[in-house]
């Protein structure tokens, strides 16, 4: 399940990067395009954070030596998960202030991230 969520994260990253590139040069003159630029920037941060957390989970996934994870592993996942959650919220709010296809892309970013988090959460079952 972790590999599937990582794959979906990479698929979601393609339109986010396209939106970021399209709003990068135009954001100075228009507030709605600036909101889209901020939203796509936050979406890139959220995707990077969730990819870092998934990668760390894949690297550290092994038969448990004790019933509890090491505090470093737990702290790493906690910090990057919160960065991802806050960035996703910022992307959604910025999507409400943008216009056109940028609004659609940023508002639909939240359900896509929810699916990624749900698949990552299901990866913990049966471990």
C-alpha cells in the first residue's frame, strides 16, 4: 500500500508542477494568480513532505524489534505529516481565492491527498 500511495503521489505531482510553472511568471500582477501560485507552492511542499514520510516508512519498515517504534522514526513521521497537512490546508484555501482551472486543481488536490493518506494508513494494518 505504501508503494501505491507513493505512485499516486508522483501522479498528482505532475499537474501540481504544471500549475506551479504556469503561475510562476504571472503572479505579480493579479491577486487571483498570486493565490494560485501560493496554493501550488503549498501543494509542492505537501507532496514533498508526504513523499519524505512514505520514503522513511519504506526504509524503516522491517520486522519490529520491539512493540514500539524508535522515537526518531515517530518524530520524523509526525513532523512531516503535520507539514503535509498544513500545506494541504493552505493549498485548499488558496484554491478558494484563485480562479478558473487553478481553482479546480487546488480544490481537487485535497481529495487526492486524502486518498494518499488513506492508503498510507492502510499500510499499517497487518504489520
